[in-house]
C-alpha cells in the first residue's frame, strides 16, 4: 500500500501504545497528527517524528472536551486537507475497589475512554462521510471479554467502546467507512511498570502475568501499531466491526481456564 498522502490522527500519542502507533504510520510514509493532553510529551514525540520521518503535527487535545475534538479535526483539515484514519487510543485506567469509588473516579475514566472515543469519532466522521472513505480504529482492551475486580469504570468503558465500534461499523459502512477495535493485552508501557512497582513481590507479579500469557511475554507498543496499520490499510478492506485481540493468547487462556480445569488432560498431550 502507498501511504503517501494518507493522513492519520492518533489520540494519546504522546506516550506508550499511541507513540508506538504513530511511529508505525510515520515509518510507512503517512502524515501523522499527534493529539494529546500532555503538551510537553506531545511536542517531544512530534519533534522526534519530524526529525526521523520529516512529518508530524501536534495538536493539544483533551478528548473529553467537545471544543478540543472539533479543534483537532479543524487543525488536521487545515494542515492536510483530509482525514483518512482516526485512532482513538487516549485512555486512563486505575484499579480501585468499587466501594471506595466516587462519582469523580467514574467520570475520570468514562469521560476519556468512552466519551472521548465517541466525540473524536463524531467529528472525524463528518469529514470522512463527505469524502465517502475513512477508517476508525478504537483501542479497546482485553477487559472487553476478560476483566478484573476493582476495574468497573474501565471495564464498562472498554465494553462500551467494543459495542460502539459495532454500531458505528454498520451505520457508516454505506459511506465506505470502516470502524474496528483493537484489544491489546499486557503492553510494555507505564502501566506495566506501575503493576510491577505496586506489587509486594515484583518477580512474583511478573510470573503471575506470564503464566496467563501463552506467548509468555509482554508485547511492545509497535506490535499493537502493526495491527492498527493493517486495519487502516487496504489489506483489511473487508474488515469492519471487528475487535482484534493482540494479547499473546491471554483472553483465550483466561476464558477457557475453568473448562480446562474441570477436565483431565492425561493422555491428551503429544507422546514422546
Ligand atoms: N498498556 C497496556 O497494557 C494496555 C492494555 C490494554 C489496553 N490499553 C489501552 O491502550 C491505550 C493506551 O494506553 P497506554 O498503556 O499507552 O497508556 P499511557 O498512559 O502510556 O498513554 C495514554 C496517553 O493518553 C493521554 N491522555 C490521557 N487523557 C487524555 C485526554 N483526556 N485527552 C487526550 N489524551 C489523553 C496521556 O497523556 C498519554 O499520553 C489506552 O486506551 C489503554 O486503555 C493499554
């Protein structure tokens, strides 16, 4: 695929998975818009993209604010004239028991992860409908099928993103616009550092997670970026409304564990 002239917006691209996705697009040859609430990191990532690939535009954006989402689309159209791909990646998460949560905790997650995905899509779609083409890729999570305790707003948001993806996919298919989700498993970002830092025994925590990931390792942000790039490309021209898991097999293992635990595997393993 020829990416020259392709314009991709990535929200939350100032760090972690979003920064990895932005590099994948820039490396392929696309024009990339870095949209993030963190001005310092956003400018830094954009300067790096410009130095390495000769392209990159930073637009300071809080995806939970209507004016910022509209402003992001306006700035992109003013600079590049079109929007080919929107990647809704900006997200926040924290673990807290439900009975200790207040309304502000709920709003903090749902406003960014769910409402932000809706708002950015809503305003990008205006430009995409006009051109009768476009791709939206929503970064969801393994929480869409295998969630954890003390993650109610995050699980609700990511589950909502999955269903919103399907609804928009069928609504905008007649306009040639595809809408898909990507659900990453454990990825090497600040979240993974926080998990290890918070554990009493970091090695034990690491082992626990590795035991639940058939591929036995954490993925890099670029590995998520490669799947996103596929969904933005012509290679996935017949894929819409999908939720693709890039999780090293974790969700399969977690959702099948009970079933396997109830059966003996004796005699089912390959013989030497
Ligand atoms: N890291 C993982 O293991 C993992 C697993 C599954 C899903 N995810 C999802 O991937 C996405 C990226 O996560 P990450 O691990 O890279 O996190 P991260 O914290 O490294 O990056 C998130 C980015 O979003 C930005 N952001 C936060 N609030 C914003 C707002 N209101 N407006 C605009 N930008 C905002 C932050 O400044 C940051 O740059 C999230 O949607 C997250 O839920 C991550």
